[in-house]
C-alpha cells in the first residue's frame, strides 16, 4: 500500500536531517552539552576514535549552521573554544531523547 496523501518532506526537516545525520555530529553535540566550553583536543579525548580532520570538518559545519560558536582566546599560544549557541542548546533535548530511547531498547 502506498501513501497517496503523504506530503513531501519539509525543507527545514531535510536540512536538519542532513546535518544531524553526519557521522560524529551527535557525539560532538553530546560532548559540548556535557562540558560547556570545549577545546579541540578535549573533543579528541572525549570522542577517542574521531580522526582530527573529520573533527575539524564537523566543528566547521556546526559553526556554519549556527549550532556551535568558536571563540578565540587571546593567550600565548592562542587557543579556541567551542560552545553551544542557543540553537545548539535546543538540540540538547534531541540528544537527551535519543539517550532515553536507547536506554529502553
């Protein structure tokens, strides 16, 4: 049986699914929500097996999407921290729901 009354997938759902469906994105969101401000090497330590190149790409994608904010701290040497934006914090509910689902399956 086919769904003859189904509506096409809304564009905003497709964009969110595209971003959140990428490997490591949910793990980065989880690590960000657990720690507050997180530096690159702290992400690497928390996520253990993520390749540095992939981590850098995902952090950039999440920054471009408005989920993470990158702050450069003026120290010697300079360092950068990543924090969830308001948009990113709203995604925390999704991560919590996924954790609750996984706990009961």
